[in-house]
C-alpha cells in the first residue's frame, strides 16, 4: 500500500470515527499534495509525499516554539497533536549512534580532515541515508562535531 493510499484510508476511518483532529490534519496534508501537484505539474509519489510531511512537521515544530514562547500552550498542544498524526507516516528514524556510524564511514570514504570537507561528507550521507529516516540538522551537527 502506498503512502498516499494509506493516508486516504486513514482519512476515511477518521471520518467514520468522527475524529476531528486526525481528519483535519490529513485533509491539510491532502491539500498540500494537491497544491504541489498543481504548482509543479507532476503527480506526487511516496518520496515527494514524505518530503511534504517533513515540511509540514518542521512548520508545526516552529509554530510550537513560537506559541510556547508567546504563552499560548493551547495552540502549541494543537500543533503537537498534528505533528503526532503526521509523524505516524514517517519511516523509522535512525538514532544518534546509527547516524554517528554512517558519519564515520562517510568521513573515512571521503578522506575529510577539516570543516572545509563538510560538503563532501554531507553529499555522501545524503545518498547513504534513506530519505526521511534522519533529521539532516542532527546529521550536520554530528558531522561538525567529528570534523572539528
């Protein structure tokens, strides 16, 4: 079952269960998919759908930080619930030890010795880490720690 068909199935189930949070979040996702298809004149496959999910999660995490700083915990909770719904569709995430192993092998493969070689290492890592399985911000942080 593809990611989009799984989401469509879950949307139907949320409608039957009268679960407004899941229904509204999945409808928002479908809206983003349609917007992408119209803007780019191409159909969305699982990889693009995953990138849309990641983008939506990042936006919501930014909103959570802003709402928390602004003292609006009610809105932050709503955003967190949306993140939880969307995160269900992401593949299993690599933990920091697995990322560190991949970083070490990429550094060895590229022969990187300083921060100037970070681009080479990140290029190798983008190809070796499956899309959506690791936060590239964390990967970048670990690369910086190993190269400095």
